[in-house]
């Protein structure tokens, strides 16, 4: 009887533990989707294409978040929709990574890596936290010019390899310097065939009614597709083979612009849209397209509320036990190609962490044209004034 009770207790414990892990994973996904529409809305610019991977950004910044403390942590959690509890957010993404590693989906894979300054004392528990993301951790020397350039080439080569050479030169010269102490990178690669491929013979040229009204190649097909219409937009699901993934095309009505539509979209609204789709026989036309982008995200993330992480007030004490680290930049690069056969897409995100510089004695060097004013200080009357444009061209 005692043994039976023991097994029941163990079973209940495992059930609760697995439920907690599953809950954390879904909360990580929900947070990622919420950030997706926040970023799309905040960075949208009319007549400019947009392409990014919210998951790549979320995972890369989650690795940095594991070392954040206090106000820095709060701001990151608010912007990225991370769980405030250290373990929940960390465990959620670890479970997500493990889940897709176990099911071995052929659709996409994601990889993580970290390049750390050699002999810089990161906390063992922080290195362990990074390694839990299945991240490759390598020590390099950012202080030395030649070694730094070699490290940059290593990082770019790793990204190229993980993205089937679609993402190149993620880290450019100047993105890392002698104050860099850590670079966290996520790379993601996606390649899938449509469940219903678009016959090439049905591809034809037609007008795309955008800012420039370009003539584009449109793929056409007929069949059953899940779709919906509302007062503001219509949407369709285009599933890929094995139905493990789909593309959703959200088309504003002719009297609705994208910026106003994005104001009402978030992760919850997107889920509601997906659940309202109904299958119906349709004729569809989608333009073939390929996009690429490279974004330095710092300014926009600060505008969204993630401020302290990029300033002297940053607190990443969880990385090395001190408050001498800050994020220098978050670099994101993405590409996508959509054609009759399917979709190929890649993205990579680098979080560059630097050591805070000691405050220098300020300088005032008048090495360019300047105004000069001489006044007496009893009553404040200006005695002389002028502009010096060229010290070598003096007239007597």
C-alpha cells in the first residue's frame, strides 16, 4: 500500500511538473506573438517592405534577459512580453527548443551560439543558462584588433552555415569593438513546400496596386482554402506540406490602410482570426516575392520602452555579478523567397553586449569655426564679439 501511494505521489508530481513546463512553453509562444505585432506596428513605414523573425529576436534577447536584473529586467519583460519569473521565461524557451528538437520537424531549425571575451569572469550559472539553449559557447579575444576580426569572421561563418548561406555578414566591421564582452546569436532557417503547389503555367503578370502600381508575377490556384472576411480585412491560410506550418495572408479592404489595421492586431486578435477561418472553394492569386532586410534595433527598442538595457544604467548583474555590462546593439537580418513551390526564409539576431566605459574627463577643443564674445562682468555689457573662421588668415 505504501509503495502504491509512493507511485501515485510520483505520478502526480510528474504530471504537475509537465503541466508547468507546457504552460511556460505556451506563455513563451504567446509573448513572442504579442511582440511580433508590437514590432510590426511600431516599425511599420508606409511604402516600405518589412521582414523579420520575431522568434529569432525573442530567443536571442531571452538569453540576455537571463542575466538582467531589476529595472532593466522589468523593461525587457514589458517590451518583449517575457515572463517576469526568471525560471518561467527561461524554461519556456528551453521547452520550446527541446520540443522541436524531439519531433525533428523538417520545416525549420533554430540554433544558438555565444562568443564570450576570454578571461572575462562570467558567472558559471549564467554560462550554464546559455548552454541550456543548446548554445555553442566559444571564448575569443575582442580586445585585440586581429583576434576581434577573426571572431567576427567566425560568427558570420556560423550564421551562414546555419541559414544555408542566406544570411551573410550579419556582424559588420564596427559592430564589435575592444569593449565587446559577449555576442549572443540566434539563427533560424525555414524551407517548406506548399501543400498545394501553384502551377507555374497559371503564373501571370498583373498590376499590384501599391505606391508605385508595379506589374508583378502572380501565382494562381484553385481549391479549398480556409479563409474569412470582415469589415476591415480578409485573410487566408496557405498550409505547407504536413500541415505543421502555414502562411497567413491578411489583406486590408480597399478603404483600409495597413497602419490602421495594425492598431487592432495583437497576438490574441491573430489567434481569434485563425480560429474563425472556414474552408471554401476559392480562386486565389498571390504575388511571387523575395525580401531581405537588416535592422539595427536599438533605437526602436528604446522607443518601445527597453531603455536601460542600452545605457550606463543597465543592470546585467546576472551575467557576471557586476553592473558593468550593457547591450550595445541588437542586429537583425532576415530574407524570404516565396514562389510556386513553397517558401524559403532565414533570419539571424545578434545581441552585442559591451563593458561600460569609465567616464572620461570632458574636453573642449575649439578646432572648428566659433563665435567669441567678450563682456564685462559688472553689468554684463558685451565689449567685443566676432567669429573665427580661419586662425591662419588674420588681417592686421
